[in-house]
C-alpha cells in the first residue's frame, strides 16, 4: 500500500513505533534490524499499530532486574515488562552477555540468538505465556523464526 497522499499521522497509526536502546558496550547490536524484526512480529500477530521498546543491557543490570521483578538472583536472557496498554505494549530487555553465552552454547551466531530473544520477548508483551498456554507460544515462536529469519 502506498503512503502517497496520506498524512504522517495516518502512516504512523499503521506502523508500530519501535524504540531500540543500547545501554551496553560489549556487543554490537543492529538497532534497525531489531526494530524491523519486532515490527514484523507485531504485524504477524495482528498488533501492527502497537509500540514497544527493546533495550540491551549487561548481566549486572539484568541480574538486578531479575532479582527485583522475579525474585531470582541471577541474570537471564530476556525480560518483558507489559504495560497492559494495546497502543504501547511495553519493554523487552535483553542481556547481551547472556545472549552471547547462549549463542555459543547453541552454536548460533550472536545476532541470530538476539533475534530469537526479540521474537520471544515480543510475544510475551503481546500476552503469550509459554508456561501456561499448552505450547501455543512455542509453536507460534517456531513459526515466526522459520518465516522471519530465513
């Protein structure tokens, strides 16, 4: 669909506002690629107008967040903080150090593991929960990986 002849506000309503923030310096992150992937995931699950943020941090900050919000005193790969607002879904936070360790353990390039975590975190923001949904989120996540990460 062409954007010619439509106002900027009309175009903005049709495309998700994705903010990507890099608060670490250990690993290079392709912010545009992350934003495009998050936007594609939202479009595929029928939430193309919703906004969100993806923030990259180190293990020390992730450990603090994980302890504060989940009661687990260790870093984790990804946390999602849903706002409960359909227009602005929330924040996905990714630890690049944990992602790098996982990538190495799985034999994946770092950027592929980051993409997996972006998909996973975005689905959580949209209300999917792999711990309670009898495999629905995992099946969707696998389909999105197959379709979007070729």
